[in-house]
């Protein structure tokens, strides 16, 4: 008898659960059918000119106003320093590492220099163009077997590092107000001189290419 009572109780509980779910489903179906009927039923057309004018003005206000002569601007990165460190060229990342001193990141300085030169010359990557202009191609090394020097072709990474060190040394040697070095302004002036062809770094490049024999 105890087993029969438990089975009867479970059967009643199952029937009650099914009834509750059936009622909830019916309510959902009723709400969905009401929504579908409301969307499918067209609104009555305006009968007078005043109603037509009011409907047109309301629709016009709801539409977004887009100017015809709006200039299309390219998306700008939120943080240019972070953008340079993640998406910059190898020359820019190498320059950022060389500028890092005493735990201070060099990306803000490079970002300032890059932005100033881009505004001045209207070219996409002025730093890379300046580095390629003063990058040495070969260097001469003294031979141990015989007297004299022989040329060695430089790898691109090595030549880039030499050019960047020359640029940093020349920029650091520039003195401004009060005799204090300003590395950001010095780099801007040095890259400016390289792009104009008046920098002293060209003399160091020519001296490196000169055959000492």
C-alpha cells in the first residue's frame, strides 16, 4: 500500500507540472499572436492633408540627418603610442627600444615625432624614409691574413641599428634653451634635416662607405 501511495503522489505531481507548463505555453502563444496581429495590421491611411503633412514631418524627424559634404576621416587610434608599439614598422619599434631609459617607454616620444613629421611632409612613414636614406650598405673590416681592409655587406637589421644610433647621437648633441637637451625636439629637427638632405649623418654614411685602402 505504501508503494501505491508514492506512485499515486508522483502521478499527481507530474499531472500538475504538465498543466502549469501548458498554461504558460498558452499565454506565450496568446502574446505572440497578439504581437503578430499588431505588426501585420496596417495603420489607417490619413484622410486629410493636415494628417498627411503631420505624418511626413514625423517620418522626416525620425530619419538621421547626414550632411551631403561630410568629409570622410580615417579612424584614428585612441592611443597612438600603443598603436605604434603594436602596429609600427620594425624601424619604429627599434627606435622605441633605443629611447627607453630608466623605465620610461619611448613610444610617446616616437609618436610625437611621427605625428609632427606626418603633418609637415604629408607622407605616411617619414621616420622609415629617413632611416633608409642614411642606412649604410657596407663597412670595411681589417684583414688579419693580409694587410688592408675588405668590404662586408651589412644585413638590413644591422644597418638599421647603425643608422638609428647615428640619428640618436646627432639628435642628443643638439642644444636648445638653457643648454638642455630635448630629445623629442632634437629628433624632429634631425629627421627634418635628413629629409631635406642637410644632416651631418650623411657624412658618417659616406665615411663608412669609403675604402680606407
